[in-house]
């Protein structure tokens, strides 16, 4: 006589193996993004102080990111607009 064997334990084992591989590849990696990144801009139109005669750009910005080896980051953003 033949006995019917369920394939459910085999599929559960395969699923758990895939989950373990994904978890290791997601959390077992070293932090490859280390360093800093800066982005900035200055507007094309400048404004002149009528009293001093000094000129100044009408807008500008700078954003700095620093990625640390422990996985944390630091962000500094500065934006200026003159109306």
C-alpha cells in the first residue's frame, strides 16, 4: 500500500531558509556608505543694499550629509531667501 506524504513541511523549510538568507543579506552587511556629501546653489539675481552699496545673492542653499561607520548620519541644511 502507498502512503500519502504531505509536502507542507518541505515547503515551510524552504520558505524559512529563504527568509534566513534575506535577513542575513539585509542585516549582515557592513555599512558601505561612509563619507560626506554636499550640495549647494546660489541664485542668479543679486540685491544691492542702498545704504552700503554691498551686493548679496538673492537666494542660496547648502545641504551637507555625513554618513558615519556605525550606520548613523548627520544632516545640516541652510537655505536663504531675500524678498
